[in-house]
């Protein structure tokens, strides 16, 4: 423990030293208003979609016809941590952890905040290492979702402007790695501010590694914010970098660190991210709403002039009415701007496929270089867990080398579907070494999206298909709807891999890439 | 043979200084790609042996196809003849460029060691009209050491296809015996010579850029027009197989073909590749020029460049025995066709688009052994919600104040000679930085960290912005007298144009770099060394920067 303490002190000192050279090295960013979203009061909830932001060829600096979307913010730490495998093994991770939305993440929700949540200043006693697990385990309640570390800037009249107290960030951020990394969810037309604070890898003080966030699959990505260290900048230990994007087209994306990908991805720096469609905010006719999206050149899809046109009008107008799902605050929604209601779901589950090579993770905890050609995954993971941990509800805890329990794997992989309802599975794969197949025993998989795009041809025909298995490589995503119509409450089905050697947890020959679909 | 197993597993942190040095030496001269090949209609190919160089210093004994003499022609014509060559062996084999419905012949002379036995070529998807010479084999007519075989072929549909050995494929294909055929459409839609396609030629001509296309369309379809093209062949090598083959070939000496013992018994399983290649080269070698002298047997590179808005055709073939998830950073790819078969909607499109495409939009395009696909990619920066050129109406610098006049799709396409041709106009002059270091617009949503707090990448253009002096302006180092209120002189905040961006410097190319790579990340290594393998950097270059694919 003494050694750990010294290391963390060193890193804090580095942070402070860098802070002298500039204003401040750790900081967060979440402006309550911007040029795009000028009215503070309107940015803390999603407004209903009533028309295009701009029409015709107009654009900045003209005032938008309608202000759509809101502002969303999130903070994550880049560092290390431990997770528990289904055979009980504690596995070392290079990992991201939550530094905002802590209570939401602990409850399996996206840690994404509106500005009024993110900019809430923590009022309780000092946050503790391991929080929120430390507080919860002490029979306390933990409801704080704001940015860890943010404090009033006393040099600027006590403004809430992103100024932070780095002590809280280190206390909470060090060794709080999650697998998968914190869940992110935004809506089309949102501006998204993601702050990555590099707290250092405490178990590997020999590595002065940067971390980045790559928003995998973003169309027309910015090279600067693409998170590829070779093509942009990467934030050093003891400092923060805020990524900024206007939400891209709706779909299931995912994110990961792009530093030495075979190492940082294998070690666990992988997370989930999805963008909900404008259609979730429509109250009237869906076809009409999709038609009005054609009036804004940013959101229109003219397959005649744009080869990458992603979302044509449906060939058949079903006259489906919008459920305004986001506005109602329920769990339902649409996977895409389908215009015909065909991607409706009642509940959604992000599912990330991944694999760990225990040998690589062991070597990664030591000061020895790892081999890449010999990489062989032995743990096969859904949301960072193997069966039977996949069917454990709630967060999994792991005691890290700091002697404190952390919520290491917050996201269960149980698929609960009310009888007669539909579940959207947002499946992403970040395996580093091989393809994996996931099969559904029982309810067929209705595939509606692939690589964050609606499956629809340019003539407007839906190309959805039913199957009982899907195969993905690292770097792919797919949207599946499981329709529980006609299934009775209480029945249980399995999602499992027909790669039968992947139904194992290292030496245990039962487990692996499997979870339950429960009709209730 | 210097085939010693390099058991040095090195992670980035330790290797980085070495890598940067290597790259510095490799990237002082920029190099580009395209889809070079040889033209027919008569192709005289060999099958022969040579050593392939790898960036870890190894030379790997391999077999491959090559040319028996000077081929009838090289394409594209914009690559000067003086730089082209087709040696007796190369990996991938020569790219054969033919035209739809035009008969051509491929004569294969077997110069492999006698112990390797016969060899042949399969042309899946093409019509084999007849064969002559050689001897019958299991899958096709084969060439012996003394009897070449001639295949007479015709391609009845355009597109990209693979060719590879049809004799003991588990060994011969692993040893390098594969290549590509590009079939150009017999008819080009007129739409591919007008409108934006014509404007792009005007833009190229204005900046002195050549046209490196093989044709103006990949298929006879208005959605298959393109402005630039690249061919990527993915394969992997297990050095043990190559070592074993060399040992057995050496032991057999000049044995008599067909005699007892004059054969190889190389075990091709278990398969454990450690080299992962694009066009026969591993990163960073793949980003050296086509026909670079240091790779006499690996003439083709993988080094895509493009300007904003250009329709870029990518032709991709899986040539190894594994699938590779090829992830294109920057945008999705529209899949046009699979093995030369255009994927079209079953019904007429929404008016007036009567020939709707039905191929998916993918950000990760799986390469599958023996399978080729054609896709179109572009990058415009549409929807970023900030001006990617960093225009600033308050500047006194003329290039900071270029106009953006939107066409019907919102792009600045009216003036093809403009530096910001194809700028996305809805975000024109919209700032991203709240308080920029230099001469770009202020009032945006974000604050960039102090440059002391981050590490620059080798391909970082130096700022978030694109344009001839964008980085100089954005870092407060323009010679222009306009001074921001928060910046008294260049470099005072340590925000001078960054150092270490050697592959794409602020004073040179300064493009937007995107990584195109296998997302089985293990495969972006070269024999356990990161970075390497199936990885290349794609650059979106400002319009005034001349992309010369002949370099």
C-alpha cells in the first residue's frame, strides 16, 4: 500500500506541475448554452421535433428555424483497474471509469448528463476511493451524477466553469476502471462534450501512456476529435481533453481507446455508445416527420446525389404515428429514423462482445512486454462478463490493489422482455483477435441495422431479415430486435455462442459467451 | 535466408522512439497510391521465387507471379513509365487490367523450383474460354516446368476480382501466389463525365494534379462514377511455412520434376501467422511509393489520399486464408458490388433515382478469402457543426475569409478552383473554439487544452483545421499582422505549430489523417511489433495540395 500511495502522489505532483505552466491541467467542459443551443433553459431536456433546424441552403450565422436536440456532457477517467472473471479470477485492466453520472452508471444506465446534471456541485462529504461502491457498501445512498471534481472557480467569482479540484478526481478516478467502459447515449442534434481525464495507470508507473477516445463509426468524423493518437493529439497523464461532436446519424456505435490498439483494447479500454433518432421526439406522423428531415441539407437523404445517403424514405408509407418515446420518459423508442415505425422497441439493451487473454492481462500487469501474435482469448465476454456472471443482476464489484471495492462491471447482460413486447439489442463487438458468433435459442433475431445504419436499400425497401445467429468481428455493430409476441411470461431462452470452445471461462469448460433472455 | 524468429514483443511505449525515427526516414518524401497494374490483352506471367522484405528486417522466402518480359503496357498512364516495373516475381501478382467483354489471354510459365511441382491460376467469376499447353490438373490446366499454360478468358461483368493458384492452394497461396484483376466497364455512363465529376477534373487541372483513374466509372451505373481509386489486397503469412518450404526446396536441389522424392511436404497447419499485409507490404512499408526501389518484389503500396468531396472507389480483396475486419476511419463505405456483381434494389427507386443501390453502408468492411468488393467512400466534414477550415470573417488574411456558396446539396462546388471547393457551407465560419490561440473565429463551444498537456501524433496536421495556412493561423503564427486579443505574439503560449508531426507537417501536407486498418487489432503488428501489419493512414488533403500518385 505504501508503494501505491507514493505512486499516486507522484502522479498528482505531475498534474500540479503541469498546472503551473498553464491555467489548469484537469478540467471539465459542459457549457449550459452554445451558438447551436443558445437558450440555457431549453438545453436540459430533449425538445419535441417539430421541424428541421435549417431549411434550404441556409446555415450559420442565420438563426435556425427550430433548435433541435440539447447539450449532453460526460466525464471519464483513463487509467487502470480490476475486474472479476466468472471463474473468480481478478483480471487487471487498462480501463476507463466514470467521472460523471456515477449513480446512473452504477444502475446500468448511460452516464450521459444534461448540463444541469453535469454542473451540479457535489454537496456531501468528500467522495471516497471506490465510490459509488464505497458509499453504497457502507449502507449509504449515492445519488450524485455530476462531474466529479468540479468546484466553483473562486478566482472567477465562484463561477461553475469547469474548474476542478483534482483531489476528488484522483480519489475516485484511480483504479476505478469499468469493463465495458462507461455507457454513453445521446440523441440526434445533441452537442456532446466528453471529457477524458487521464489519471494514470497506477499499477504501471513505468508507462507514461496517453489515452484517447475513438468514436467508432462516426460519419464524416473530425481527424482532430477522432482519437487516433497518430493523427491527432493525445492527452497526457494529469490532464483533461474534451471531445466535441454534434451527434451523428442515429445508430449503434461504440468507442475505445486508440493508443496501441492491440494492447489497450485487449486490456479493456472498450465501451458502448449509441445515438437515438430524431424520430423518438416526434408526436405526429412518422413519414411526414422523416419527410421534413429532408428539408435540412444536413439530415436529408437524396440517394441520387449522395452515395452515402443513409436513411431514405420508406418505399411504403405505413402512416405510423410517433410514440414520442423520449418525451414520455419511458424505455421505448426507435432504433432509426425509419419513417414507418418498423424499428420500434419497448426496451433496449446494449450488449458488447469482447474477449480477454488472461496471459496477456497477466503480462500486462507486470513490467514485461506483451506478445501480440500469440494472443489467445480465454474469457469470452458479454458486457465484460462471462456466464454465469452475465445473469447476475446489478453491478459486479472487484477489490482492486488499493484494497477498496469498485463497481468493476456495472452492466448486467440479462435481457428482460415483457411478454408481447419488443427488445432492441444494440450489439457491438470489440474483440481484438477473432470473429465471434452469437446465437439465439428460441426467439428469432430480427436484424434491422448494421454498422450504425438502417438496413434499407436506396429505393426505400427494408432489408431486415430474421436469423438465429449473427457473426461479428471487432469493430462491427448490429441492431437486433427480439419480439416476445406470443411468448409467455416466465419462459427463459438463451443467447449463446455456437463457437463451442468459447463456452468456457479459461480452465472451466462451462460458461463463456452466454446469457439469458427472460420473458416477464 | 535471414529467417530468424524475432521474439521481441514490444509495446508501443518502448518502441515509440524507434518507430518515430523509422517513420521520419520513411516519410520525408510523401508517397501515394492508386490502383496500378498492367494492361493486355496478352499477359505473359511467370511463377517464381523471391524474398519479401518486412519492416522488422526479415526477408521472407516466397513464391509469386510476375512478368516474363516487359508487359504490353502499364496503367494508369499518369504514372511515368520510367518508374514502373514488373519483375519476374512480385506479391501480389501483377494487377491485370482488362475491359468487360474483351477477350484476353494469360500465359503462365512455371519457374518455381522443380520440387514445388506444377502451378496454375484460377480466375473465379471470369469465363474461361479455352486453355492450351500445360497438363490437366485437379481444378484447371496447370503449367509444368517445361510446358507453360495459356488461359483464354473473357470477363462478362466489370469490377474487381481475385486470381490465385489452383494448385495446392493451401501452400501456394500462402507463399504469395495471388493477384487482382480489374475489369473496366465497356460503357461509362455520361453522368460520370459531367457535373461534379467534370468539376473535379477542373479542380485537379487548376492545381496541376493528374488524373490517376483507370476509368471514370466502376460499373455502367450513375452511382458508380468515381474521382480516385485504390486497390487493397489483404493477406497474412506464417513464417514457419515459408522457412520449411525453403528448407525442403534447398534439400531437394535441382531434382527432376516428377521423380521420386522431388516434392515438398510442408505442413500448412497449425496456422500461426505473424505478418499481416496490405498489398504484400506491412505498415509502414505500405505507405512507401508504388514501385519503390527497395521493394523489387512488392511494387504496390497502400497509401490513400483524397480531397474533400472526391468520390473514392476502393477495391478490396481478401487474399489470405483469414477474414479481416477492415475499418475505414472517417466515414462509411457504400458497398457497390461483390465479386463484380453490382448490388441493386429489387424495385425502382424513389423518383428520379431509378437504379437504387442496395449494398450496405459499412464502417468496417470484412475482407474474406477469395472475395472482392468495390465500395465508394468520401469525406466532406458535413455535420461537424464547426468550420473545418477555420475561416474567420474578422481576419485580415485573405485565405481566412474565403466565401462558401452552397449548391443544392449544401456544398461549395460553384468554383472548382477554390481552395475550399466542396466545403460544407452550413457550418461556414462557425467557430469550435471558445477562445482560440490564434487567428480563427472565437465564441465556439470548446476550449482546447494547452499544447503542453498533450502529445502530438506523427500524422497530426498541427491544428483541428484544414487549409494552406490554417495551422499557422490557428496557432497564432501567421505572418499576418492581425493579432488576437488573447495572443500577443507567435509562440507565447507555447502554441507554436507542433513539432514531431513529421509525416504530415503543418508546413507541408497538413491534411486530416484517418487510420484505415484491421480491427482485429492484433493484426496491426508486424511479428509482435506495434505498429505494423494491416494499417495505413488515409489523408484528406486541402485542395491546393497536389496529390501525385506517381510518387
